[in-house]
């Protein structure tokens, strides 16, 4: 199979796999991350095949929904790619991306999550995934996620929290507005690539506008 055929086969696999997701991790999230990663790579010029595979596979086992997600992600990646005849050296590179892509923690201190990602291809995929968590799409995904988990939109009495571990972050579910302070507004400063940083600035400003309009409407002032 050519690289192009392998990418097409991986796309077909995930379209089927993620068809019915409503948590914000559906096929279209994967597709947007794949497109964003390709856009970023136009200036970064890293290995295109690894970038594309990393983007397409980055959510192959979501730690929120899959127990022992790291092990499952590794096994699924190896099975999928070796069945398509992808060479071992490429599979290794994709495994590194899949293992290190997730945000996994809200606290600013945990932005060091970045530093476990060692490859340029991985840094590009991480930027693409983070971009899809912010901006207009980010707002939409976040409220969709909150609704799915039964969280309220907002409660002024419950302030945002900071977290010391991935578990603390994961187990803390308050109202959806808090998620902006616990994760989304922190992402801009953790971007890796110049293109990613530029795109994040615009999406970040959009979220800040959204929040000020939200509070104005909440208080009957707009
Ligand atoms: P990652 O997949 O990078 O580890 P998460 O799985 O924590 O990140 O989050 C992916 C997306 O799901 C977020 O960008 C957000 O839109 C949504 N999400 C996650 N946790 C929450 C939450 N507590 N409240 C609202 N939305 C959330
Ligand atoms: Ni993702």
C-alpha cells in the first residue's frame, strides 16, 4: 500500500469507529485535528506521514472512557498500523505521539505535559488537538461535553479549581464555565509551534469575548 492508501484506510476505520460519539471526540474532531496538523506542517515541514497518522490516531483510546487507556492505545495502534503494513520505525513514532498527546491535567504546572512530547511531529499534533479545544469549536465542544455529563452551564458560587494530578482534574466536574479557567484559557501559553501560537491567539481572544458577553447576559446587562 502507498502512504496515501494507508491514510485512506485509517480514515475509513475511524469514520466507522467514532460515528456515534457525542462527547466532542467524534470523527469530525479527528478530521479537524488532521487538517489542522497538516496546516501547521506546511510551515514546520516535519515528516508528513507521521504527522497525519499521529493526528488520526491521537484519540485511539480516550482516558476518560477507556480503563487503562495507555495500554489499550498502544495495542490498538500496533494492531491497526501493522495490519496495514506500516513499517516498525513509523509505528514507533506514532506510538510516541499517541502516548503523549493528551492534556490530562488542568493546572498550569502540568503544562509540563508538553515536555514529554519529544518529536516535532508530536508537537504539531499536540498543537492541532489543543487548537480544536479552543475558539468557537472549543466553546461548542465544551458545552456539548458538559451536557452529556449532566453539568450545569454556570454557577457563580463555584469557583474554578487548580489540580495537582491528572486524577484530580478528571474527578472534578463542576459547571461548564469553570472548564474555561481550568483548561481552555491555559492552552494558548502551552502552544509549541509558531503557526499554532498564532492560531491560538485568535481563538483565545474569541473565547474571552464569549465569556464577557456570557457574564453580561447572565447579569442582565446586555
Ligand atoms: P484531552 O483529550 O486533551 O486529554 P480532555 O479529554 O480533558 O482533553 O478534553 C477534551 C475536550 O472535552 C475538552 O477540550 C472540552 O471541550 C471537553 N471537556 C473535557 N472535560 C470537560 C469538563 N469538565 N467540562 C466541559 N468540557 C470538558
Ligand atoms: Ni483529541
